[in-house]
C-alpha cells in the first residue's frame, strides 16, 4: 500500500511517500525549485517521491494532507473578529490568498491526483502529524510525545503517549499562547526573519546575559508549575497585524525592532539570551509534568521548537526522561511524513516494528545520483576532475585535503530531509583550525560572523570530547553539548576582556576556546552530530580516516549552500555553489574537483559569466 503525505501552503512544503509502512522517500519542495522555504504545492517533491519508488500517480492509495484547512481558516476568522476593527489591513491581505489557494485543498489535491481515481483523500490535524512524525520513526516501543510550534489549526503545544501503533493526545495549549510565537516575536524584534531566523537567535544568545528574563516571566507571560502559560497579548501584534511585536513591547525592553542587517547591539544579545533561557525553563517544566503524568521513560519531540537544540541538550542532561528522540524534520516539512505514518498506523491500524535504531534512515530520504550521471554533468559543465574507483583511496585523499585546511564540499548519496545537512550535502573543514570558522562564514557561506558551526564526531568517541553520555547519541544534530573541560583552552586576561568589551562579534568568536576552536561556541557549547556506520557509512569512514591521520575524530559540518539559498540538491547545484564561493575542493560521489583546476584566477564577473554559460535544465 502506498501513502503520500503532503505539507503545503504555509512554510517549507514537502512530500513523503510511505510504502507498506516504510519511508520510501521524502523531500522539501525548496530543494527542487531553489526557492528557500518554498510554501507552494510540492509538485516537484511529489514527482521525486513517486519516481524514487518506481510508482506513478495511479499507484497511490491514500493522499494525506498534514492539517485541516477549514479549521485553520475558522481560527483565522475568529481571531480577526476578536480584534476588529484593528487588523483590517492584515485581514485584507490574507483572505484573498486563502480563498484562491489555501482553503480549497480538496480541489487542489484532486486536480493534482486526477490519475489516481481510487485514491482516498485524508486530512489529519496539524499536531497529530507532528506527534506521528516524532513517535512512529523513533526507536521506542512506547514513549511520551511533546509537540511545540507556532500554531497549527488552534493548538500550539500538545503532549500525549504513544504505545505500539497508536498515539493519544492527552493535553494541549491553544492559540494565541505559543512558545514558538514568543520565540518568533523576539526573533523579529532582534531583526531576523520569522520562520527562518530563529536558529540565528539561538546562536546569538550565548553572547548575551539573560537580563530581561524576569521581564519576560512577569510581564509577557504567566508560567505555571506544569509548564503551561498564558501570554499577555498587549505586547504582541501577531494576532491582527503585520508585525510580531508592538510599541508596548519596545517600551518594555527599551529599544525598537532592529532593522535587518543593522549592527547588533548588546541589548539584542541580552534579549536573545533571555528568551532562550525562558524557553528552556518552560520546556523542562512541561517535560517534568509529562513524565509525572505519563510515567514514560522516553520522550519524543517534534514541532518547530523541537529544533531548539540548546533546549534539547538541557532536556537530555537535566530532564526526567532516560532517553530522547527528536524528529529531524521537526518543522512543517516533517508534517508530510507524520501525516502518512498517522494514516498507516493510527487510521489503518497497521502494526509497527521497533528495532534498536530509528526508522528515519539517517533522514537521508532525498534523491541520489550515480557516478554515471555525475560524470556526464561534469563533462557537460567543462569541469576538471579526478575519479577514484577505490573508496579507501578516495577517503585517504579527502582526509589529507581536510588536514591541510582545505574547505571541502561533500556531496554523497541521498539528500537530507529536514533543515540540517547531515553529511550528504555538507561543507566540511578541519575543526582544529583557528581560522576555519571565520573563513567558512565570510568566504563560503556569506553569513553572519557570530554564527557557530557544528561538529560531526564519530559516535564511539563523542563522550571523549563532549559532555554527552556514551549511552546517548545525536545523529540528527539536534542536541547541544559542552566541550569537556580537558579539551578547553583557558582564556588569558586580555582575551577575557575582549570577550566582554569587543563590539565586533568576529573578535569574540575568533578567540580559540578549545582544541577544536572551529566548532566551539563562545560558551563552550557545540551543536553535536554523532556519526555511526549504519546511518552514514561513507561519512563514518571519512571521519575514521581523519581520526587516524590527525588523532581528531571530529570535522566541521555545515550545510552545502550559501546564505539565502536552499541546500544543494543536484550535481549542477553543487558545482555552481563550489565555483561561486571560495571553497577549495568539491567531492561529488567518487569524483574530486580542485578549485585551482576549475575557474581559478577568474574575476567575479568572469566567474559569473562562466556560471551563466552552464547549460542547466
């Protein structure tokens, strides 16, 4: 039986295909259209999923949409009526889009699947999809689940239990009281884009002090012992306006919303640190309530807030649960796989098989390209390359290039599903290099200098470098752990002073703090990905070779893209990114390209013309 899950029309549309209970394919529309966070109907993603499984539209038995549009529209209308006449401009902008596109999902889906005349059309609830995406792929026979995001139809937070093949929602919190929207409001006020800049706010938080935390706790919201909360909407504008915060919010914290790209001040860092601390406190309080109420040993998470890996790290270390599993596509995109799995297990009653490892398959669920396809593309693009027929020789070569401080684009096997690059579409570097972070930020990624990079580490060596138990893992880069004391470098007085006084964040971030400075944030934390030989054998092999060569089982890992673009999908995407940045090496499957052999010495204009000459589909 073939079940296609779809999320669309709000943020980061995606499709996922379940064949006889197994995840066959999943991908976000943005990777194909090259429009970041593409909210449109995921035609290209659907086409890929069916092609990957060798199916046609007529082979689909169920099409499952990840939420109920009519209920969401009801919430929209009720909210506008509650605030009327305030918010008319926002209402006038939103309603035409709903009437033209979002409201009539049934019609859109039937039109897209006209060849699947026998396919049944289902709509799950938003947070049911999140809960299903968290529990069903997890390695737990039973677990409590917690979903936290901005808002679905009405719910913003739910918790419940999963046992065998069934889930049950026990309690929920509803709009407008939302931890995700609180975090997004501060994201907006600090000058970052809502629904995509929240991780920047999380990265900024360690530069500040939580001096505004009490204001948040006492003025913006009332937090109860069980982690539930009530928010004072006098300070927010997201119910009825075009902004997240208002003038009352600005007066409370003493500064107006920062303009995008304007200089970051200490007040922005302090507000980021404050909302991050409050978020962690609420997540921990809810988790304690959930564990006490459910009696479960394990917890699974989904929803946009579940991508807050700092909160996840505290939950793993300090929380009441023995183990934790987080859906790697925790945002709206993950709703596609959750909706399909919910239909298979909950609605159709199909049993679930649980093993020692999750069934997310490393979240490597996107398209892959054979050596034949890659070589044909390289020849068409006029690239100079070297082919390696032996994997050991290839890994030895790449390890040596990394040890020589080359920045390496790494394009291997199936593309990642979710926002994180997990070693299939990654940019890699030597974490021991003090200059690697600034080089990758400013010359490769073209992004804010304050943002940290993540370490990938051999799972079997993670606890020797980071504060994570050898019984725990972080295969999807969703847990933050501190660097062990013995791996740290003590700062001298001048460096400590610079940390306190330097207005340019580059001066702070470039101070080496550990033996792996490129992946150590200013508070000694690291957003960890543990790599094992089952989920990603080739990346595990590269890390093993680098460990043998250097004594270090860690590499820098960041997503293979530049600022403002989605992660690369095709070999063409990878070559384009390679040639338009100062990346040194590109490894596509078994092919290695050096920058010095490809467009080296070109001016920016010559390089642009060269890229535009590509015969791209």
